[in-house]
């Protein structure tokens, strides 16, 4: 795994996590709780992890997303793939994960049809994608 995946994934993951934590503190909408929630995962979800462990899992996921993003970006530079469009396309699945994550959660998280929460979740992830693209180096895009 490239150092840039680790650095960009960590920085953007911390940004997303802290942003959603701040919004949750200000609004009471549990989007940060949803971001860190793993209680629906068999076996692992039955353990009551401290917040910092859940945050580290979130950062690992962020690093993996950035690693895939950079692999695709650098692999297809000869097609002049635009890093901004790619970041937007790559963030669509995490945005859509809102729905199954909220439906499967056992912790108190927003409902799958809570529009303010969906908008906050989506805005946070779009900013996350913009941050990834801004930090990515791509001469072709």
C-alpha cells in the first residue's frame, strides 16, 4: 500500500469523522454514531468497542477507499480520467450505504428515511470525496 493512500485516507477519514461528530453534537442527529457503527456485523458487532477502536476501523475503511481510488486513477491515467469525477463516482456507494446501515443498526441511529440525516451524511461524504481528489496527484486530470 502506497504512503499516499495511508496519508490521504487518514487525513480525509479524520476530516469526515470529526465533521460528522461536530454535526451530531450540534444537531443531535446521530450521523457520527452511524459512521462508526458495526453492531450489525456477526461476532465483531457483538463486542462493545470503545469509540477510538471504532474510529480506527473507520480510518481503515477510509484508507482502503483511497487505495482503490488511487489505483483506478493511476491505472487509467492514459484515458485522462478526471480525478474529480472519479472521486464523485467512488463516493456514491458509501453514500448509498446510509440506507442499509441505518436499517441494520442496533444502536440509536437515524432512520433510513430521515431526510436531514441523509443530507448531512451525503454532504459529509461529498466533502470527503473532494478532499481526496484535492490531495491526489494526477498529471493527466
